[in-house]
């Protein structure tokens, strides 16, 4: 009997942690501070990789979804924080397109620039903007493989009407990845032939 | 209260449909025939987009997972057939890495070449080979956006130890996409700024 459904859950500590935060976060730096803090907590709780992401209503700052990396504990290599934040937002709103007519513009906030998979997922999601903390090269430097991304990816997203703002709290977001590496967290990766 | 778990299910007809197929499929063309037939059934049942994918043990041909596109009915833009087939295989085997030590080599068979997101997901999954039916341009021609993919993507996967074989039953796989378009199936897409 093959599996007929995919289930990926967030850590048990997450709903309680969320209660100490407002339901709306107005400033973009403050939204990033929320996401970086979420990534740090995921490292400290040993509940996944050092990455977090959230979807906000762009104007009002209303929080729609918040997620952390769950690859290893949930046995799913697609369970990056961005993929979960996007999907949870869509399922909460009952639509596969966060840019559907009549919906307020949505923003994805990610503690680290998206890997090749998550970058590919952004245009399909319907979000209209992307905020990034740590750079792709910060993750690479600490041992994570980010995949084969076009070097001009922010321009390619802009062509699709998705604005990109980078380096928000980059130092703090990078520190969280370093904290994970120091604690001996598993660095799961693609493989190269020698 | 924000969502704390992602759940994506396959269509109800799928387990019954699977019973008419063997548990192992030896030849690569036969594996593709299985996947194309699965995509066609998904169109006829109006249970998602015109795409299917499956994970097989490369040598034995043992079927590990089989999935179809579920984007619209499951409200999740990440619910492409490849993403679900990879995740279901990993969750069935209890490991985020289908290339983990001691595991037999795994193969992803997809009725159409992967979009940018699914292409990014392939190296993270641990599969060692990829079989494709319809070409990327077949899907584009029929209105689907495949995203910004490097033109030499088969070589980039090969560098990572993942072999690619293309154009297996391309005509048949393309016909399924056309069948969906003819029936007026929703073509969900990324957006371009004018």
C-alpha cells in the first residue's frame, strides 16, 4: 500500500511562541526580526534547520503564516521554511494563488535567501514581494548547498512583478546559521560527483 | 490561530487505480507509460493538473510512490506531481534523503520535464536518475509557465550525479497536457509585468 497523503507539521513549541508576538507587524525590519528569532528558536529547540519564513499582508503587516525548516524531523527534503510558509498561507486562505483577484498583496519574508527550489516556488505562490535576511553565500559558506540559481535572480523575479529587498538583519540571520553549524546540526545537501 | 501543519492528499480514485498495476515495473519506457496513464486519469477525473510522477527503485523497478498534480484542489502551489512523489517516497521510507547510505538507487519518473521549482527539488531529494516524458517547451506551448530554468539543466544535474533521460513517450505525455487544455482545465501560472 503506497502513501496517499503528505503531512508535514510545525514544531509543538511554535504556537506557544507565537503568542508573545503581535498579530500584525508593520515595519519590514521588524518582520525580519520576527523571522530571524523564529529561526533561532528552531535551532535551540533542535527541531529543524536554521531557517524560518513567514507570509504577511504587505500593507497591513497581518501575519498569515509562519514556518521553520523541517527537513530532517519530518523526513521531507521539500520542507524548507519558505515552502511551508507559502503552503500554509495558501491553505489558510483556501486558494493556491496568494495573488488572486481581490486579495491584498502578500509578502514572503525569509531568514535566508531562497535556494534554487524555493526560488522556483516563489512565482507560483502569488506573493508580490520577498524580503531576505542572510545571503545565499552566507549559507554556502557555512556548508549548505543552495543549488544552481541564476545570478540575476532578483531581476528575474522583478520581471514577474515580485520585488526583492535583501540584507535585512543579514548579520543576525547569518549568526543563526552559524549557531546551528556550531551545535553540530546536520547539513543535508545535494551531492557532487568527484 | 495560524496553521501548524500542511496536509496534501492524493485523489480518492488513486489507490484503486494502482491495484491494476504490478508492484514493480522493469523497463524505463514501461515506467513512463504508467506515469503518463496516471496523468491522463488525473485529467479525466478532474482532480488536478495534467502531470504525474513516481519514484522507483532504479534496478528492481519496485514502485515506491506515485503522485499527481494537486495544486488547485489542495490549495497549494507547491503540490506539483514531482514534489509529492519525492516527499511521499521519503516519508514512506522514513528518511529525507533517498540517496542515504544503504538505500538502493532511486529514480524519479515525470510525465513532463520539471519546472524550475521541481528542478531545484531534485538534487535535495537524493534520487540518482530522472526520466522525463514531454518537454518543457511542450508544456509552455500549451500555456504552462515552467519558470526560469538554466538551459543546460540536464548537465547541471549530471554534475550532481543525477542522470537524465528525456523524451520517453513524449508524444503521449504531450497529448495529456493538450487534453487538459482542451477540457478547459485551469492554467495556473506565474505573472509577468507588462
